[in-house]
C-alpha cells in the first residue's frame, strides 16, 4: 500500500523545511513547492484537470505568496476540477481577514492561524486521514514543464509490426502527452517510430483518459 502524500506550498523555505521535518514523523510522502502551483500534474495553460487521479491526499498552503495567494490558488483548483478533497486542504496565514476565512469555509477548506500550533495541525491531519483511502492510486507529479506541440507521429506496440497514428500535444525532456484514436492502457509500452526533438523512442504510458468516444489522451514518460 502506498504512503499518504501531502503537497506543501510556501515561499518561505525555512517554513517548508520545518513542515517537512514534522510531516516526516507521520511517514508521509512529502512534496514541497516554493511558489503557488495550481496543478502539479497538468500544464499551467490547461483549463481543467485532465486526470482521474488526484495529485495528493492533503494540501497545505501559505496564504501570502508571489504571483497569487494560497486562497486564489485553491479557487483556480476548484475552477479546473481539482480531484483533491477540499476538506483536506488548509491555508496558513497570520493576516487572513474574515472575508477570506469565509471564502475558505465556503470551499470546505480549513484556516490555520500563524504562528503555527502543530498540535492543531496534527489534529486536523488526524481528521484528514480518516477520509483517505490509500488503496486508491494518485496521479504522477510532473517534475518539469512541458512545451506545447502539435506533431503527428506513428508508433507500434512493443515488437508489433503494425503502425498506429497519434498526435503529440506537449513535450518535455523526459516525456510527452499524446492523443490517439487507438485504445491505450496504463503501464503499456509503445515504440515511437517518428523522429522527435528529444531522444524518446521507447515510451511507457503513465495515465490514460478517454476524452471522446474511442478517442484517448495519454501521459507518457521516456523509458
């Protein structure tokens, strides 16, 4: 069974390190971000969460951060259809006004006043754990940005001779996202026969979503 995953957002690296230290005592998988990231799995330009799996079990975020506040980040997540249970999201702040706290309450999220009281945080985490099913897998966190692409390719299944067509939607140094009218499956291996701007011929499929009847989108990593 997998570990519980928590995503922590705070532009203060000392707070990030402190939270990571305390979270490690609970044997969590801990991912830290020093800036707000609306969706660690999908492209920043995506208008919706296109994966069926959440990126985390719990989200902890500071309120005052560069580019957007923690509350604004959660609102963007709501608009995109974030799969993480909003009851398992908390915003930390020393200066969030009543209006902001009511907005959090309306989202179903929790507010935690700074300076942090870890007894309160841990009590909240205890409640979160009761709502989490560790038998259900999480989505793969993207470690690097992907650039938009619109490139037609052909591929085969392992050593199969038959060729299939697909279109690369975006690409990075270590993976790509493609769409195809051929059924695909998670953990399936394919061989791309078209030359790409990166060295990525042998590909492992990480996730698949049927976006239309008999039309699929898949996230892939280079093997």
